[in-house]
């Protein structure tokens, strides 16, 4: 019997195909687990080297927190930037 030919018995061929499919699924899961543990960076490592935003500072403070509105301009004075 040639090792590269499927067996002629249908029960043996079905079993061989089933084992091949299980082996392919197992290899795929093993590759995913290896990638998950070895090549994927964890969230903890990212925060050690990157910039951290302080928790007590807001990203966009309100006008009241920054000192309010600018002083009122004269009615005949044009707006800035024009």
C-alpha cells in the first residue's frame, strides 16, 4: 500500500479525514495560544513606558475652572483675527 493514497475502505477513509481535521484544528489553536502568550503585548507593559495622564487633571477643563471668560471688548472694536 502506498502511504500517500487514501485507504479504499470507506470507514478507514472517514476516520483518517476526521483525524486530519482534528489535527488541523489543534495546530490552529496551538498557534493562537503561542501568539497570545509570546507575541501579544500586555496592557501593563504599555502603560509603564507611555505617557500617563494624571487622574486629578481633566482633559478639557471648563471656563470656570480656567478663569472664566475673557474681558468684554468695546462695541466698536472688531473681533480679533480679522
